């Protein structure tokens, strides 16, 4: 009889890890307890989750620490939402030779992915201008013409972001465009972290047959990231959970 609770917990853990193989015990702990809290059950202790995952051989290998020659002292994170949004891009190579280029926008407080554009070609200024519209409408509604507050728009120095048309368009929407220092991608570390999360949790193991297939899956990945995925910097909440607490104040 004593073993039954452990096996029940192991099954609950497996229900998470079988579809989220990149999740360690912290994020697994959050998702298991989210289900228990919703059904009125007492949450599990994090150490218990870790112990059962270790016994079941479900623990991830430890991370390797790397030393960097250039320290970065800038801070991308903001104390409340809608002060700074950051944007960047990444590529997804497909099995048939297509390469999907993705650009996205994140709120630098609550980490919500506010919009994305994806094309099986190089991105252009018009794509970034569409991304600006998507991000604005996602946060403030589709009838919004300009942001209700000035929002800093942080990006790299790529041509689609720094073209005159894109900069002027961003300003008409209520954004203040700023760029990271040249040759310093770590200056937009929050965007880099998002890219790593998408590649680790969603792209790895996905159907990458061709560009159209990848582009079709992206909205589902972004929605899962926003609504479900726990974030260590948000007290293991998802971005949507963080926003639901109070969109005007800090949620960490």
C-alpha cells in the first residue's frame, strides 16, 4: 500500500515528461502541482518530485557552466510590463532544405511572446512592421492605433529593424526604437533565452519536413509557451499566469 502514492506520483510525472522531455524537476513540479491544485488536492513538495524522478531515471543531465571573456552588465528586464519590448530572430532548418526565418517580440517584464512572423525566406522590413502591428494588437486590442504609453523597442542592428521605414513606423505606433551594441548579441539576453527555449522545448523532436509544416506549428508552440510553460524568472508561472495577477505591477 505504501508504494501506491509513489506510483501515482510517478504516473503524474510521466504525463508531463512524455510530452515535455526537456523539462527538469522544477518545471515538472510546477505542472504536476498545477493539476493537483485545480482539483483541490494538496501540492507535492519539490524534493519529493525530484526524488521520484531520480528513482525513475527521469532526471536531466546537469548543465555545463561556461566562462565568457566579455562580462555584460546591462539589464534587459524591466520592473513592470509595457516599458520595454525586445525583438530578435532565429532560423529553423527543415529536412527538405527549407530554412524558416522567425522574428518575435517579447515583453521584458512578463516574458509574454506578443507576436511573431515566420517566412521560408529572408525577413524584410515589411515583416518587422507587421510584427510591430501584431505585438501592439496582442497586448492592447486590434482597434489600437498607438500604444497608450511609450514603449521601448529593443532589437539588434539588422537591416529589417533599422531601415528608415521601420524606425519611422515604430515611432508612429508609440514605440521608441533602440538597438543593442554592434557585435554584442548577449545585450539582448532575454531574446536569446527565448530562442533557446523554443529550440529546446518545441523545435527539438518536431516535424520539420518543410517550411510550410514548421510555420503551421509555430502558433501552437507560442501559445503553449505563453499559457503553460513555467518560467523560473516568474516564480515558475507562465507569462499568461503572470499577467493575470495584475498587468500593471510586478509579478515576480
